[in-house]
């Protein structure tokens, strides 16, 4: 099966049904199918060949959905890039994957000029919303030119081992690297997720996450696979509008990340009845604090809340069945359908329950490797059970309980070593999140001559609250072992984040524990 078969099947079954809503605009499955076909023919006409990479630089819109499926219909692979990406980083990614085409909003003139000038592999720059002539290479006005191409699908067909897309990581630790996914990878992951979420054609999912983020991209792919409706928003910048849309469009599915849920829980005057039609809420990118889960359950009274864990290299790893939330609020669940997860020691041997080790994933959802990164691919994908198999070493430290449920400990690089003990930032953050005065928190290790590393908490207060640094330390002292208690607490108005809203710990560590602002210390 190929990813674009999702669209073909839904268009055949329910062509007149609304597939995507973006602002005031709507598109049916038949319209999406037809426009994707026209775009595929256009790309082929400009010389895009099967297996070529085609980049998409668009905000969440009807055009971005047409672009993704049009690229697939052409037998090419999509590379969805965040529209806020600066030109130099954009040029790097386009050259890294040797992009044959770039589909972009016409208002991003600087990006178009940089791409046309500095990316020799480009055969065409297609602009939605109009395009001016380009002396440096081919540029086309997609809105104008599409109508001249056939509405039937091209004859080009992929097989499931062909490249479907490249998903670039955020690059928080250096240059972005491209995660390569085949049609088999994508179909396997999407089908497993829709299975445990029990998604149907009756679902209406609202997506405020960029399609450049694989979590956001899969909302589109899974909605189309099941024949549901996707409400596309560009961001969560206007949360009250999102609440209105949830009611107006009869939203049943709400995917989010901790930053979105923290904002939602800070909103004033919310009527929980506004969310009574929502039947499932999902979270990934970073773990939800247990305290936030409890409050979300009060807000989404009829919804099943799924705490999940995933990495771009395999899309999704695990999910916690909602009925287990009360028993295991800090768990991210067990492996999803058609996948096996292991926790192993440094020699690759599976460890017992309660022992910390590295998480390993095996399944057809595991990537084929990093584009043009053979050494990094070899570190991540290692020999598995069978001679031909490669399994994914995630670089994340986990622990399993006796029933096989997973508990995230830390990224290998994030572990804090203080007083000779290993400390998980996640555990300390979870305790600080228990305080209603706290909106966001990031815990890092900073250099200390006596302790090796001292624990420092960067805290964003909740709206209208003024927590005391000493009170936060005292709360931790009452809930944690002494070596886990923060020595420093610093208040910030915001924390550094990736484009997907995930808190970045690296820049905070790089500050080496500078103690500007309201800071307190605990006794060693």
C-alpha cells in the first residue's frame, strides 16, 4: 500500500464529504483528490521524477494538504519544512536532500530568491498565490497553471519500500538531519495509531501543530486514511478561537503538546461543556505532568486522554490506555500495535523490570536511516533478531514495570550527575509541576565545584501568580531525595522552545547556571 492510497480510497467512498477545513475555506475529498492529481502532473511536466524530493514551505492550509498528496501522486517524496525557517537553514535542507522542487507561498519572496539562487538541484519553484518571472530558473504560478493539467491520477506507481518523505529534526543540537520514511513506514505507523485511537470516518480532528512536525503531519494522514475531517489551524496563538472552532465544527479529536495544554489550562472563564463533544485527547513531544493530566480530565469530561511517546525515527513508540491513567499517571504506556519495544543495557541485553536502560524499537514503522548520514544511521540502527533486521536505538533512557509499562527517565545526554548520583530531570520537573503557581519548568544540571553538577530549575510562573523560589525548593525537599532537590531556582517569562513547542534544555545548560532573576539556593 502507498500513502496516497489513503486519499484515493476516501475520495472513492465519500467524495462529497469535507476533508479539510482551513479558516473560512473547505475542501471535499473529491476536490483534494483532483487537485493532488493536477499537481502531480505539473511536477512531472517540470521534470520531477519518481524518488525525487519535493520541499513544501507553507503554513497550515488547503494548499499544504494538496502539496503533500500531489507530491506522493507524482511518485516523489515530500519534505515539509516549517515556514518560519530562516533562508540559510532552508537552503541547507534543500541542498542536503537535493530537492528537485520547492512548493511555497508566494509571500515568502526571500525564501524563493534564496532557493532559486543557491540550490542547483531545483527544477522548479512553485508558488501558491501567484509568482513573478524568475531569471535564475523555472518558477510557476501554481494556482494559474494547475487548471491546465489532467484531473486523473498519473500512471506512476510506487511500491511500499519507496521513499515517501524526509522529516527533518529540529536541529536543537546542531545541523538538522533528515529522517527517511518509506510508504511502508508511514502506512504502518498511521494504521497502528488510528487502531488504538479507534478513529473513524465520523471523527473531526483539530490540528494546531505545523505539518512540518511529524505529529502534525500525521493528523492529516490519519484523518484522510479514516475518511474523517481535519480542521487545520496555523497555531494555538489564539486559544479562544480554537475553543470556538471546537464547538462550531463538532471536533471529536484534539492532539496537543504540553505547551498547548499549559496554555489551555491557564485560560479564564472556560466552560467545560465546550469540550463535551471531544472523545479523545492525545499528547506527545514531551511527557504531560501528572498534575496537568488531572486538570485536563476535568476539562475534557467525555474524552479519553492518551499519554504517548514517540520519536521522529519511528513516529510513535507507545501509548497509555486511558483506563490506566489513575494507576500509572507517569507512564507513557506500552508499545503500539505491530511493534515491539525493549529496554536494554549497554551490551544490548534486555534488563529486568525496575532497571533503567536504553529504549529499543523494532517494527515496520522504524525509519530507513538518516539522509546522507551513514555514521549516525549506524549508531541509531543496529542489528536485530534476524540477519537482515535493523532495530532503532532511541538514545532515551526508560524503565519498565512488572506489567511492561514504560516510564521515561531522560535523554542519555540530559541525565544530571550530582553528588555521585544520577538524577532524571523529568522526575524533578514532575514534582515542581504539582504546584498550581507553575506554568512551565525545565530542570538542568549546571557546573558545581563541590557537587559536580548542581540541579537548577527554570520556572515560568502561572498567570497572575508569584511563586517563591524557596517555596519551590521546600516543596521538592518534601517530595524528593536530598540529592534531587534543586539548588537553584530561576524565574523566566518564557523558556526556549523548538518550533513544535517542545522545551529546549540545551540553551539553558549552555548558560552554565547564571543566576539572574529571582533565585534561591538549597543547602547541599
